[in-house]
C-alpha cells in the first residue's frame, strides 16, 4: 500500500488540500470554502469538502500523517483542533492531524529551508519568524476587528469609511463612491429597486452601513476583503483616496515584518494581496530588505510538513512536492 500524507491550507476565504506520496508526488487535490476558525461560517464543512475531493479514488487507510494549517489557530487552538479532528474523522481517516498556524504551511510551501520569515496578506494579515519549522515569534494576525493591518479586510473597511466620509462631506470626492456602492448594491439584492435608483448622496449612507453590517454578519471579514480589488483598480487610475489606502496598507505590512527584527533565511510573501502583480505587492516589496520568495501552495507546504513527521529524510520529497521557487 502506498504511504500517503495530507496537507491542508485553510484561510479566511478558501481551503485547499493536497494528498501526497511519501516520495513527494501529488496524488490528489481538493478545495473548499473558508476555514478560519474565528470567522468562517462552516469551517468543518469546508475542510470536509476539500478532504473528500482530494481523497477521491484513494484509500484512506494509506494516510499516515496529516497537517492542517489554519488561519486563526493561534487565538483559538482548542476549537481549531476540534474542528480539524472532526473533519478528519468524518472523512474516514484514523488518528489525528497536526494543527498549525497557516503562516507555517505558507513558509513550507515556498521553501525547503527550515528557518526564515513569512508575511501573509489576504483576508487577514500576519507575519512570523520560523526556526526549525516552528514559529518562534509572530506579529499581528489578530483578526479584522483588532488588527490584520494592511489586509484585504482592512483595505475593504477603509474603502467603506472613505465612501461614507465623502458622502457626508467630511472628505472630498473619490471614485470609490461609484465602484464600492455599485458592488454593495450588486451583493445586496434586498436593497430594493428604489435604493438602486438613488444617486449617491447623504441619504445613501444609512443603507451602506446596514449593507456592510449584514454582509460581515453573513460572511465574516472575507465579505469586506472582496472590496480590496476595487481599491487597487481605483489606485491604478490615480484616485487619491484609493492610492492613500494602498500606500498605508503597504507601510503597515512592511512594518509588521520589520517588527520581528533581523533574521537569517528567506523571506516568504504569501496571500492573494502579495502574490499577484499589484500596486500593493510592489510597494510592500520595495519596503522590505533583500530578495523575497513568493509562496505558491500552502497545502503542498502542509503536506511537506507532514512528510517531515514520518522521518528525518524528507528533504528531497519536500523539495519535489513544492517544486523549484525562484527569488523575486
């Protein structure tokens, strides 16, 4: 029977799962919704969906180890372990998966080096120092209400605040009024045709507040993070308000990394806001010292960490699983 390992990368918006052989070959992949244990609506369901798809056609009895990298695990380790364990058991697997922060699997998915630094900016934002494949120090990652500075949720919240300030006269005009309001109306069909016909103005502010509260209550901070591309697009056209939001986000993210102090090893950038060729990514890179490595597959990184639990000779399999990754 082929020995298999499972790696899961569960973020605020989506979950990815990789099943790999002991030699580092990918045997299956699966996907699910958000699995942040602090904010996702159904993290257990998301994990089960990803596991089910990745294990299709494979024998669960061959799985020898698993690592789940989950956003929010530092703040709620008990619930995270319970959620991961339930999804594991309901997928027909025996034993228990290891549950680690998503920062660790993001780092392992970019490099086989045991030590370095990682910065993640997606729905949330967090940085961590890694030594011997363990997190020894972290900064931010406190959730959209208390931290996650520079994240997608942070950018989305700043965008809504900028629109409200513009509508009630506390700030000047911004292109975000049109794009953000249009997006909110498109995602809030209950607003009704009368509200859709109204031009942006002070009377619209109350509706915006209600729509945002309802959206966050329904989908968590990922609902706000979906506004981040609108800010990026407006900044690309030269909108001053959007440009200021992007600039501040970049300064905050770079500052989060610098707060960890100097370190040896690679600096890995992960998360959708930093792995795409955006204005934000360019500004963050310009504010960081030295070359960086761009993360690609946190689920493969989690599977690689699972390989290391099987024995001391997993380095070659780790390298094969994540593939070559050039500095950028």
